[in-house]
């Protein structure tokens, strides 16, 4: 795929969704970090339901620690893997309080040192909470990047690096959100909705489906 075609793809995605953002509900960097930690193998809808119960009671690292592990589990028990997620969140809150004054750090190295935080989660925080032009490659982005030809790669890190090189600078800040939304609602895993896709004529997927 050439640079002109990539530019047109992101221009259309921007025209369709001028101000894309995560579908997780959050108001502070810590709330976003908590929501992303809880989102592994869970839907955004399910996470939002849990945080709607949790955040009014505890939405800071200190408040989570004071809630205690059992209290935290009670609020998030509707989410898959809630036991492990609760343990990681408690450990993360302790580190945030003891090392960062209760604030979420703004560097990849510090974020990835937090329990339960990997490269993808760190990228989400850096991009969405702190406005850095990172691209967090999840299953949706990996699929869309490979299927369309925007950035082909064998693993998520390779795709991420290619996207950071090849996505035009003017689109890089929001590329993460556009690609996720496209993968979630149009470029579906089992049967992509090519007939209603706004970039169908630019996409290089050889097995396009009809409406």
C-alpha cells in the first residue's frame, strides 16, 4: 500500500468520526488506567457497568487501597478474571501511592512496570490520557492493519512499529481509535461488512464480502 492510499484512508475515517475516543468511561488518568486494566478479555460495556459501581465509591489509588481487596472484588465481580485483576489493581495502587504520590506516571517504562500493565495498556494511557501519538495494537487493530494492507506484520509489535512509521503525522494521534472502531463495527473478524465500508475501494483485502 502506498502513502497516498494510506492518507486517503485516514482522511475518510477522520471525516466519518472527527473526534474519536475510547468507549471506556473515565474522567481522570487513574480511572482510565483502572478501566483498561479491567478490560482484558472483557467488553467495554461490561467494564463500564463495573466502574459505574466502583468509581463513585473509590476512584483514586488511596481510595482503592482503603476499600480493600474484598471490597474491590465485590464491585468488579461481574468482570471476567476479576480475582486476578483485583490483585493487580491493588498492587498498582500501592505503587502509585508510594512512588508517584497517587498520580499515574507519564512514561512507558514506568507504566509497564505496574502490575497488569503491558505495552498495549501503556500505549492507551499515553495516547488517551496524556495525548501522546502512540498506537495500542489490540486484536481489532492487528486485524484491520493486516487485512487492509495499511501495515502488515506477524505480531502486534511489528504492526505497531509499522503504523508509527507509515500513518501520516496529522492522523497519528487518533489513528488508534479510528482503527479500533473500524474493526469493532465494520471490519469484523468473521465476516467484514465490506459493502458498507467507507474505505472498501482503498482496502487491499482480496476476499471482500458483499452486503
